[in-house]
């Protein structure tokens, strides 16, 4: 029983980041009908900025919590500026162009990885623990820092759900995702809504990067690993489905947790890809996909 609880808690920790990451992917696809491979670069940029700034601020005498907050704000702001530039001079011109956006996003991945390597260097960076201590959940030990990570991820997921259900922007995003032409006929400014949806997706990726920085090593290719898992999650759950992205993310995290405990990470990765093939064979649209 204790082992099962430990595996479950570990799976939730991993899944919290996957959920935030895959929500951005599925939101972009749902509204703009583009598959954005550059999504991981927003995640990487925020993690790199936190990993670079936090030690400098702490060395300058800042309390670590204040230094982390300042570095996180700057990191999220930089990622949003990058997202706005990428949208304005790239994806805005290729909305609902699957092939064009596919080529553009792959080019952006190569370009941005090269820029990150030149600016931040190729060294592996680590962030000192921001919150010390552990807590016990049903007899299972969990670091306070990872618990905070999970809570923040859940809060952002709940905020996104609430915004989509209750706000005018959220309703416009849902309408554009269902039928953008009908939404435009009803007076919804599709261009503005698409930009807002893209920036919300960028924000989710940036927050995920900030949260992962203190609990993982940070490299210039960090986002590529999460991008693969994020796409697998949205494929399993169904492209464009937010509940599907959440279910897919948690499912993948649980498989990784079980595989990592009883076997090794490589076998867990094989199991994930086998799962994707089975889902696509039985239900090509994903578990909760509609199109």
C-alpha cells in the first residue's frame, strides 16, 4: 500500500508539469489549428532565465524566495515577449495552415535552440532549493517544494478552466475552437482571440518552466523532452480537448512513475509509445477528441 501511494504521489508530481505544458499545446491547436513545435522553447527560456538569474541574485544578498519571485517574473515576461514576437511575425500569417505552421515551428526550434546555446552556454545548470523541508501525505514523504509545484499547477489549471467557462474571452476562445467562421459571423474578432489564445498557451509553458527549474537540471534542450511527452498527452487525450490533455498528461506521468519504480526509464518510454499506438488504433481522434 505504501509503495502504491509513493508511486501515485510521484506520478502526480510529474503530471503537474505535463498538464500545464500540454494545456498550452492543445489550446493553440484548438483555436488556431496549428501544431506548435516551438512551444517547448518558451518553457526552456523561462527555466534558463530562472537558472541564470537566481544564483546571481542570491549571491548579491537577496533572500532566496524574493530572488526566485523576481527571476520568475522576469522569465515569464521574457517568454511572453518571445511568444508575442513569434505570433506577430510568424504564426499570425499562417493560422489554420497546418503544413506552413509545421515548417515554421520546426525552423523556430532550431533557431531558438541555437540562440539559447549562444547566450546561456551549453553547461548544465541547477537551481538551489527555494523551499526546504518535507511533508507527509498518508505516510508518503514529499518535499515541500514539489508540493508547492503541484498546488501551483492545479491552481493554474483551475484558473484556465474557470476562464474558459465564465469569461467573455474564454467563451470566445471556445467558439473559435469549435467553428472560427461561425464565431466571426457572430462578431468575435478572430485575429485578436487567436493572439490571446497563443499568449495564454505561452504563459502556461513559461509557468511550467519556472516551476520545473528548482527540481530539475536545466539545459538549452530541456523543452524538447517535455515537448514529446506533451504531444503524446494531447494525442492520447484528443487534440483540442482540454480535459483530454489533463487525462493524457496524468496517464503518461503514472506510466513513467510505475515504470521508473519497477523497471527503468527506457522501458517506461517504450510503454508510453506502445500506449499511443494502441490509442490511435482503437480511437484515432484520442480518448476525448471530436475531430
